C-alpha cells in the first residue's frame, strides 16, 4: 500500500529537534512503522506538481492544516485508488468533503489534538494587541525609548467585552482562560450551548450581528465551511465596535481579505492578529503582511511540540485501524460511509 504524506520542510530544526514530528524529515514518526509492515511511505513538501504526480497511485493521503495539500474535486477524480485522507491536526477544509463523500473516501482528522495549543495562542494574541506589545518590543530592537508612543495604544483587558465566535472545544477553552481577566464574554455559534454550559463557562449568547458592535475584542474559533466562508465580510468588519480588535486562529477565508485591510487602515479595527491565511503558505505579497497594527504569525498555533505528539499519535492510530480493517475512532471521522458525519461540518453539507 502507498501512503503519501504532504508535510512542511523542517530544515535544520528537524535534525536538532526530533520532537518536531510534523515536518517532512521526521514524517510523524511513521516511516519505521509503515515500512516495517511492507508499505511504501512517500513524503512531499512540494504541494503541486509532485502531488499531482503521486496521487493516482496513492491509497492513503496524510496532510496538515499548517502546510495543506488542497484536495480538490479534480484531484479526487484523478485519484482512483484513494481510500483514506487523514488531516494530522484539526480542520479538513482543504479537502473537498462533498467530493470525498461521493467517492466513498474516508476523511479523518485528529480531533482535540490542538485545542490547548490554539486556545493559549489566542489568549497570547489578544493580550499582544490590547497591550500594544509589538510596537514596544520593536523599540527595544531599534534602540528607542518612547514611552508615550507605546503607551498611547495600550489598554487593560480587564473590564472589556470579549466575543467568541465558535464555542466548540477551542472557543470554550478560550472562555475558561479569560475568566481570571474579569471580562464580560459573549459568544455566537450556529448551535447554542445549554444553559448549564453557559453558566459554567460564564458566557452569554448573542446573535452575531448583535455581538459585533458590543465587543472590544472578538476571537474567531469556528471551522471553515460553505456557511462560514467570508462570514466576516467587509460589512460585518465595519459593523464591529470602532477601535475593537479581531483575532482569528480559525481559518483565513472566514475573514474578507481586502475588507480587513481597509478596516485596519482606516482605523475602524484597532488591530488584527491570528495565524491563519489563505492560501497557505501565504505568498510574500499577501496584503495582511504589510497592513498596520497587526500581530500575525505563520500558522503555528496548533502545532506546539506537545500538539505534534498528539496528532502524530492519532495519525498512527488511524493508520493502524485502517490497515487492520477496524473502524476508525468515531471522534476522528469527518466523512464516513459516503456521508459527512462530523457535527462541525455536517450542518453545512445538507445531504
């Protein structure tokens, strides 16, 4: 059996840090496991020509959200042997789920592997924006000491209103981590939580368009689906509270690219942070790289070394079950038996 993995190049860090499991060089630790059972493992970093050349003979494809192989309807049509697609991480929006379901291809992702890592990253970026950390840090590098310039845009988080869009595993952990900051937390999700869950988390439900003008900070944690693609349109960005901050560790396409640049440049949005882009890797001329008042990172929130161990272990579990003819862990399944079965995606794919 041929297993194809599309992973990011680790470079020198891969040799010096064996815990960097998600890179091409270390290949999720799968090479001894697969080759010891007589299977072929091909690892690519080039996501276009080499991917198209290898897919027709591939039975299992492994990819990640951080260096995604975009598995389009056309690529699925040219992959007659493909039976299983595994996202080593969380978020399978780079796969055409409807096309995979129509072909009977199983799609799985390692649910829960990134939740702590992304929640912590989100809190870090909220504080980075609100406290105006990066401009103060840059002054250190530049040999400057202009307190007025840095402090003029620095605020306390305490007492602010924070909105969470997407109250799943990550959004709920963000809410929990916000509690010590003594903020008011509103949330929006396509499915409202129970009254008990809201009480435990200390959050209150609001419709999205009611939430936008109330919040000093909004943090996005919903999956990318046909319903959330462009959810933060230009109109919604300008409907946010003037001077508010937006953090997006979900998916880049949830936010309108040029609308965001306009909102930040005009000062309607005081700052933007996150680690998700479209496409990925983001090209050097991506407009978010040069817009003012941002604290963007490359897509690393969900791939801490601890998270890499979790999604590497989960990927191996999926492969072991698949090779033994056993059902995959139910929580990992996105597409199974010709249907989109994950609650995170199924509402957006009416079948």
